[in-house]
C-alpha cells in the first residue's frame, strides 16, 4: 500500500456531499492542504492510527470532521487486514 492509494481513497470519500455542522468537507479537503501533507502513523503495539497535519490545517477542521477523517483511514486499513 502506498500513500497515494490512501490519499486517493480519502479524496474520493471527501468528495461525497457530507457535511458536519456547517463545514463542507470539499472546502477543507483539497490536495494542496490535506492530501500531500497528511502523515499517518500506525503504532506497532496496538495498531492505532495517528493522523498528523500541519497546525494551520488542524485549526480549520472541526472535531467531527477530524474524527471522520480518522474513521476513513481506519476503514481503509481494516479493509486490507492491516489492522486487527
């Protein structure tokens, strides 16, 4: 699996017309601001996923959107049996 594959999955998911509160995901999920700066760490001990983004992006995301992004990543890994 490559970062490009994960980015593509997130990009497709973020193009859906989902809204969290008044925050349209399409406005905050652009290639320049999210996909090429998103770093994903999987810890060896408990298979947890950590999403790291630059601070300027983090502050623009609501907690619900942040949680949704994390869920998308978890689903991606679970579908490929990379998480327990």
